[in-house]
C-alpha cells in the first residue's frame, strides 16, 4: 500500500470513529433534521423521572427505514430513590429514505394518556438528504 492510499485509509477510519462517538441527540435537537448514511446508529437521550409516574415511549418511526436497537434504558442521575435521570433510545438506519422519529412523555398508567412532552426529529437516510437539499 502506498503512502497516499495509507493516508486515505487512516482518514476514513478516523472519520468513522468520530461519527460513532457522536453524542446522543437530546431535547435541544427537538424539531431538527439529521442526515445519516444507511446502517448508521444514532441515539436519543431525554430527561425524565419514572418515579413521578411518567415514561418516555416511542410513538412513531418508519420501520422500513429505521430500526430500534433494544429497549430504552433509564439511568438515574444519582442513587437517591425517585431521582431524575435520562432515558436512552438507540436506533439504526436500515434503508434509504426519510422518517420522522417521535417519542412521547406520558403517564405510564394508561394507553390513552395525553403526552406532557413530545420529541420529534426528521431522519434522512442514504443519499436522500443530499438530493432533497439541492
């Protein structure tokens, strides 16, 4: 492998590493649009407190474009009972296209509860984003 090829490989590996280390999207990203490649993982992390009877749930995403990776995880901010914390949702794009991802914060005691908060972002996967921006 010549020096030019070796340098290109290193640059590509560094870019892949930096992309995989991106911080999770948060409430400040509510209403935004993100452009990802196919098979790119992404995370959404939202503040919540299940001890108050509320939970974050996935309400919507296009299953042909995005898949959810596992169940949401809650991590308390400290060891005190009833502490607030963060809900972490993991997703991955699986095909080219566009899908809204919507999460709702609502009482866990019933199905017809009105959400007190909603988080949503538009995910563009594959070359769709570059085509739509032109």
